[in-house]
C-alpha cells in the first residue's frame, strides 16, 4: 500500500516532463496537484506538509528548503488540499482551513468538527467534500461511512449542507463539474451526482479497486491495487481507461 502511494507521487511528478515548454513546467511545479490523501502540497515558492499534529511550511525558492513556520493542530492530522489561496486540512475530528494570505506563515481561519474518522477532503468552488471512513487507527466513533458536503464560502464558518451514507469504505475522492468520484478501495469507484448539494444521487459504481484520484482537466489519474491508471473523463459520467502501469 505505501509502495503504491510512493510510486503514485513519483509518477505524478514525472508527468511534468510531458509538458511542451519550460513555462508550462514552471506553472505545474509552482501549483502542485495531488490527490485527496496527500500530505504535501506546493503553492508558489512554498511547500506545505502535515504530520500527525502540525502544519509545517518550507520556503523552496532558489532550490533551497528553509523552514518558515509550524502551526500546531490537534492530534490526528491526515491530509492537505490547497485551493484558491487556502489550505484545507483533514484530521480525524475536524476539517481545518488556513489562509495563505501570508504564504510563509498560514493563518487559521475556521474549522468544521465532525465525528472521529479518517477524512480526506477535496474542494471545488464554494464546496468541500469530505469522506469519513470507519477504519482502525482513526480512533473512530463515527457510526457509518459517509460523504459530507460543506459550504465553505465563509471560510470562518463552514456549514454542513448534507451527508450521503450510500458509500462503503471511502478513501480518496475527486471532483469534476458535478460528478464526485469516490474511491471505495475494493468496493469500487462510486460516481456521485452532486448537482443538488442537498441531495446527492448515485450514478453508478465501477468495478475498480481505487484508493485515490487526481483530476486534471479531462484526465483522471487513479491508484489502486492494479497499479496507476489514466482515465478520460471528458464524459464525466463514463470514464474510459487510457493506460495502466501495473504494480505488485
């Protein structure tokens, strides 16, 4: 499992080499794109990392790695997702939001507390999508696997819009237009229509072993037991596999 995620990170970085010119590479590197299970994020000249209880910021300008700040959080920090000048940090008991108005020292803006569970997060426009999973190691008290949809237009006061309970063992997730892709490990890839945020509807479940996804325009990069795959999602409700790199 850990090997798969390590390979996933290396291959995503390797995708930079497919860009047509240096300016395109620079744009990608300065705005790193990871999956919802990522613990690292790059924005501009800064690298943001989370461990179990801290948000750690490094300057990476001119090829140097320099610590600039450490923000202490509650125990159980799991994931980090950058979006439009903010960092959305998933922990076992809450979603934390930090502003990058000062990129060298992110400032806490707000949080949404939830039941204790493993909780990757992705954000699109004014909405955050959080998967809560029953899992050993998360000290969970959550009674069911669930997808929470939050309105984060006011980052100081995130509001729960709805909860969708029709998921099984959700891991990473990604969003394109109004289709939410939910990785359910060996239970398949769930496609969820979130056009109506208050009443998400299942579209279908694909028989794909999936842990996490990265959405990049019309391409979805997916990691699962079979390896790392690329899917064409120009038709968001009907992903088509393009390639697969198999792993042990």
